[in-house]
């Protein structure tokens, strides 16, 4: 999975970013000024909250991949079937808090909202 993320970044994201910079009609002086901007931004509370959520979501897949690899390597069992490995990883992920069951969020049940 990590290889596929690198592939996506190297083949699609990075070239498009580079082509945007090379094709842009910005004056060189403006390009230099933008490149020298600080990486620290001042944003409002709502925007900061949304950015934190987006950031966590963006890195979730990679963190989950790392967690699964760690579990698979630390308790490596000889002659273990793939199904058993997956079940072991799920069990450990549940114990570590990566997987949580939330019965109050059943999307199959339609709830009617009543205005207060």
C-alpha cells in the first residue's frame, strides 16, 4: 500500500504541481515572493479545526498500514494462514483502540430530526 501511495504521488501529484508552476503566467518576482512565504499560517478557529480533521484523514491510511505492519511483525507466527493473520491484526487493533464499535451510529436506521 505504501508503494502505491508513492506511485500516486510521483506519477500524478508531483508532475501536476510542477506543470502548474512552469505554465503559470506569474511574473518571476511574484513566484519568488510566494516561494519565500512562511509555512505558518494564521487561520480562524473553524478553519483550523477543519484543517486538523483533514490532516488526520489524509494520514490515516498510512498510520493504519504502519500499525498493521507492526502487529504482524511483533507477533509473527510460523505457518500462520493469511486469514489467521488478518484476524490477529483485527483483534489487536481492537484492543489498541484502532477499531471501535459504535452502536449509536447505525446508518441503516433512518432517524427523523425534529426541530427544537
